[in-house]
């Protein structure tokens, strides 16, 4: 098939799509002074749409009417406006603030306004249909139907972002004659990173006519370009316009599906001919997309819960076998069958003290032993991959039997290793055009969108079904079960041979416990002494900057003491229930900040087991983000702070949100360097977003990866 190569992704990512200096010509943009409401610039057909030949230097009241201008004057950050009876018919008016400017957008409205009861009824019916969906697939199929009914577009697709920012169409509803893209994949270069960021900021984007000519700002803009990120009329990248024309559509709309502050996917709407999407319909679509996002989360949470229940039941069967009479040694050979079934693996191998037990589909014995030695060299952290050849090159020879691996080192001294295998699943992926055809721009060349969307099939080898986070957690708990079974056997032997020494051992244990308590007591006293000293020093400082620095140091020291005390009280040492730990940490933090902070900091955390060293670092990150929110969002005064923890695929996502000034520590000071070091230790990424109002700090990091040491 013929295919024009896609543009260089880096070049696409650098295109300044938020400052086009022009709008789509079906509407009008008025730029006015926020204080005087005097219009300085405009774009679009002001005379044709508003019937005003002269507008420079006029006020919004003169152009739009005093009542509407008064409403616009009340706007702070949210959109404000209303209907406007123009000489060409009903118009929709919206406005937002950009610094000391008001940006007012005027668009053609519905010829006959939709009754609020009709819109509400349609939204309620759609929401009820979403709730009745049995699973995510059924939910997406229902959503495609409901959004097409609401918008009237010829084709509506539910598009979900996948790995490497590629995406796939999960569901579709279309008019007769429109080509189908159902189950087709699109490369990540089709939607660059900056475009995805704007999709989170602007939940609905409409292009009523893909053949439009941009209407520039008049008079010519001078100075820094006008940021049009929040403008619904913002002109679209010429590359994207050509992309849509190549798809054979006349109008397009994109409605963002934002789940927990992240872009989950898009509702992509296409029409064969030009088509408007008035303000009322956009508002309804935005509301319906919010309901869809909540139902997506509910369906995903329910699926995770069902999977955890299933795994718990199978874990109990494994545990009961290894705790029967005869212990671990008597049931090891039969136990591998249940271990394979527990994680829905195609094969399993268990190496203990030089003896190998295997079941199901697995590589040759020599390769299994080599893989076990490799897993031992990597340490106690489990190896989890659905592309084994990428991390263990020798696996390419037996990828049909084992393209996926979950390895677990139970004990390195025996050695004791369990390997779960998943066979290769050859996958045929339908792409909308060849995703590998991309070229770099040469001198003088411009961005060129691909022109072909014909189905291009790719056969993917060397991959297996993915291991879920719940399955990894279950495997980790199996390690504890086996260690307990081994310990139980050894304890029985010791009790038989060393019954006379029980009293002595109890005395030693009591002495050790007393020593641990004494050490903990002294550590707490030492930390409290240093904290008190810092408090005294801060009060004696005449310099406010030094006083602030001492006070921040004292609060961080108190946070360290709190982390130490929490972990000392924990029931487990190697792993910590991060959800419970965060709840207790926030409760103590509420108490330590004073009575005026009572109930200000809330937490919503899923039960997730993480290694102790990661729990310490995550606890310090939460503490530092709360301190930053107190300092920068509320200027040291009490204010609402929301902390949440959740699973996102194989990662953890920690969110600290406030409703304050929307600021954070962007300096290169001690706090910023300390936060950067902790994020690096976690091998994570910390991003900041608008909480409308306030700030959302989102830390994404692996759930089970080892802490990465920081090298100064």
C-alpha cells in the first residue's frame, strides 16, 4: 500500500500548538483588558457574527451587552458566559482569564436551545446504562453508543492509551458507510506528549470543519505570543488538520477520559461533513465523560478485587498442603502443580537444595537450571517480565515454551528458587497504517502526516500474557508461606534435639527485645533532643530566614522520628501494608501539626504490600509533600490536603493534592534536592498538575523495584 512517512516524533513534540496566534473561523475571539474590559485584539469575523464593524477600543459591554459583560467581569479562573442573541441567531459566549487579560469566545449556538430537562434525562439514562455494563468491554461499547447519540457524529470511537503511548480502539459506533477502526492500534507519534497534556487541560476539543482557513489575531500581536491553551477556538496544528483530511473526515471532536488525574483515553468523534458541536452539547459531553471515567475505575477496581479473592483462595490451598503432616519436604513434588495453577502459569519449576521439580510446559532442564542461577544472581527481588528474551537473551531459543517469567528466590542459602513460565502468545496487531514508517526531517523540510490508514498487520513474537500486580503480590506471599513451612520444620527438629535450651533461648529473646526497646527509646530521645534544640535556636534567631530554615529542619526531623516509630511498631519487617501505614502516618501528622489541623489531612489508600525500604522513602516523600503544601499552598496556615495511594498496572501512584495557591517548591534548595533524591531512589517520576484550584503532586514508581542508591 502507499504510505507517506510520519513526521519525526521529536519535531512533532516541539511544535508550539498552544500559541498558534489564530483561531478556527466559525467563531470569534475577543481579547480585552481584565480591568477596563476594553478590547485590544480580536480574531474571526467580528462584523459577520456580531454585527460590529468597529470594535478596537470598545468595551465588552458595547459589543456584547452590559448584562453579559457584567457576568464576564465576575470570572476568576473558571469559564463564565451565557447565551447571546446576535443578528445571525443564537450565540454561545464563554470567557476565561489569562493574566491581566480576558479571553472571550463567541460561537454559533443551537437554533433551538436544548431544555435542561432533556439534557439531564439523556445523561441520567446514559449513566444508568454505564452502571449496568458487566465489564470494561461492555462499558466501552455502551459509551460509544451514548456519545454518538449525544453528539450526532457519524463515528464515535472509545480510544485507550496503552504502553509506549500507543493506543487502541476498544469500541466503536458508526453510521453506515463510515469505515471501521475497531480494535485497530495507533502509534504514539499520532498524539505527541504536548497534545496529550492539553487533552488533560481541555476536556473537549472540536474541529467543525477540517478544511478551514485559520483566522489570525488582529491587529498583529506584538510581544510574547498569546497562550491559547484554554481556548476552545484555538487553531489546530496544520499537521493534525492534514492528518484528519487523510482519514477522510469533515469534522472531528475529542472528549478526554481523565481517570484520577491521568489521561486514560479519548472519545474520538468523526463526521463525514462539517459539523458544529455547540457549547451545551460540549458541556453535556464533558459531564458524561466524567461519569464514564468513574465507571471505568469502578470496573477496574472490581476486576482487581475479584482477582485478589481468587488468588487468596488458591493461596490457602497451597498453604494447607505445605502445613500438613510431613511438612514441606513431603509435599514439595505435588505442590508444584498447585503453584502453577495458582498463578495461571503454563509451567513451573522449583529448585531446592539441588533437587529440581517441574510441571507443565517449560524449557529444557539445563536452561531451567541456568535461569535459576541467573535469578539467584539478581537477588531477592522477583523478576517479572512478559518478554523474557529482552532480559535473558538465551530465552530466544525456547520462547515458545517460556516468553514470560516470574521468578522468586525463596532462600539463597539452600538455594530455593521458584520459576513460573508463560508460553509465547503470538499476537496479530492491526495498526491503522504502518507504525514503523517514520522519517527525520531534513533541512528545509516540514512536518508531514501519514496519509494511509489502511489496516497494517504486525505479528508480535516473544511475548506472553502479562503478570498482574495481584499475581506478583501472591507470589511474594507464597515465599512467606514456604519460609514459614521451612522454619516450622526446622523448629520441630530443634525442639526435639535442644529441649533443654528452651528456657535459655527465651531469656536471650527477652534480652534482645529489651535491647531493641532501649535502642528505640534512645533514638527517639535523641531525635526529640535535637528537635527541641532546633526549636530553641529558631526562636532565638532574629533573622526570619534563619528562623524559617531552623523550623523546616525541625519539622523534617520530627517526620523522620515519626517514620522510625511507625516502622518499629509494624507487625512485619520485610514488607509493609502501605495503605495502613499511610493512614497511621497521616493520623500522627494531623496530631503533630496542632489542633487547628484536626481533620485537614485526609487519606484514601488501597492495601498494597511494599518492601520496608520503599515504605520508608514513600513515607518521607508524603511528609515532604505535605510540608510543601502547608508552606506554599496555605502559607503555613491550616488547609485541606488529600493523600491517596493506588495501583496503576505494575506501578504505585501516590497523589498529594491541596486546594491552595497552586504553588510548589521549584527551587534548587535543600527541600528540592532532598525530594529529587528520594524520587530517584524510588526510580519514580514526580509530576505536578492543576487541582482546580490548588496543586496535585503525582509520584509514579514501581511497586517492587529495589531502592536505587543515590550517588553524590
